[in-house]
C-alpha cells in the first residue's frame, strides 16, 4: 500500500514540475509562485482528502468489481469448458448416430432377407400343399368317375344282356325255363326234412 501511495505522490510531483513552464508561458512571463503554490496545496489537500476519505469505499468497490469480474471470467471459463464438452459429446453422438444408422440399415436388410426367405418357404409350402390337395381331389374324382363308369358299364351290360335274352327267348323257351325252375323248387321242397 505504501508503495502505491509513494508512486501516486511521485506522479503528482512530476506533473507539477512539468506544469510550471506551461503555466509560465500562459501568464506571459508573470509567474506568481505564491498563487501557484496555493493552488498546488489546495489541489493536494482536496485530492489528498478525497483519496483518504474515498480510499476505503473505492477500494471496496474496486475489490468487488475485481471479484465480480473474476467470477464472471471463471463462470465464462466453466461455460466454455462445458460448451466444449457438449460439442465433443454432440460430435461423438453424431459419429455414433451414423454408425447406429448403418447398423440399423444392416439389421433391416437382414430382417428383410430373412422375411423374404420365410415368405418364399411359406409360399413353397402352400404350393406343395395345394398340389397335394389337387392331386388328392383329382384321385378322388378319378375313383368316383371310375365307379360311375363301372356302374354305367354294368347297367349297360345288364340292359344289353336283357335285350339279347329277350330277342333270343321264344315263348317255347320261356315255358321250358319256367318248368325247369318249378321242377327244381319241387325237388328242393321234397328234399327238405320238414315234409
């Protein structure tokens, strides 16, 4: 503190020494030492008193400003560090995001490929099932058609046989067949133990 006040006194004295020649020129050669010293003493007393009275409040004010500015600088530095961290995190996330997007693309492509394979397998299975079902239906229809054809052939054969028999059957032959059938019935009836 003494160093500061001695420096202040030194600055004031240097200013006074430099002002003397300037003041002498302004007054055109009339330099009154008495007036000048009175002004200097008034200046020193006034500013010395002000410095003495205002030293503590101004010092406190300046100290408060220094502390405030230091706090602002520290806060600014902390924000700068925080911003740099956030920037670094954002950059890292962007890099990871690109990697994640690529990974998701690969997963989607793999899923699409698997889904395509699954659909193809299901389609092949369904086609196989439909072929089998069609084959079974064809086979059933073939059997049914064969049965109908056999029944038709039997009916046709019976009708043809009946027609041929009617054509060949004369009334005389008809009577012979009836007699023969009656003779057989009698022989069966006579041979039975109930009679």
